[in-house]
C-alpha cells in the first residue's frame, strides 16, 4: 500500500516569487480546494464531512525553499504536508510537494490518499496559472 504521493510542477517564475506566494498562508484558499479561509494561525478546511476549523502552522525557510504545513484538527489528530521550491534558472523554478495520508483509520488511507493525489494535481496546475498569469 502506498502511503505517500510526490508531485511536482515547473513554474515559469523565479524561486523567490513562487516561494513568497506559496509560503503565505492567506494564499492557500487561492490555489487549494481544502482551505476555505485563513485567520491568525487558524484555518477553515473543507473535508468530506464538512467544514472544520484547524490550527495551521506554516514552517517555511526561504534559504532552503521549504514550505511545510502542520494541521491540527479539533480531535488533536495531526496532518502534515511538505514542499520545496527549487531554482531551475533565474526566471524558472520547480515546485515539489510530498503528500502524506490524512489522519484517518488505516483502512481508509489508500482511498483517501488517492483522492487527495488527484486533487493535488489540479491544485498544482491552478498554482501554475496563478503565478504565471500574475508574474
């Protein structure tokens, strides 16, 4: 059983431009489907069971190009996501995303991860359009 997914996308913007956009939590609702709104370390997430308020920690390093998220749900379960922006040349970068399974029972992980993987693919294309159209 696969318990992670790795996806990436080529972005025709600088590493710093992509990093600044991705690392800003308030931009998450612009390119993701899960995040409905953000406010001071809290987020409203859309889940299969409806909307839920979570605590959101963004761990970002401009030096290394990493943007990681730690999401703490009301039941104290924790979900994580990891990503990195890598410079390809002056005006182009690669954004890689490691998708971890959601905090669901083991028997649900494979289906949930597969569904999230398909959503992530669409979100990365949306991120590309947002960055390149505004760049």
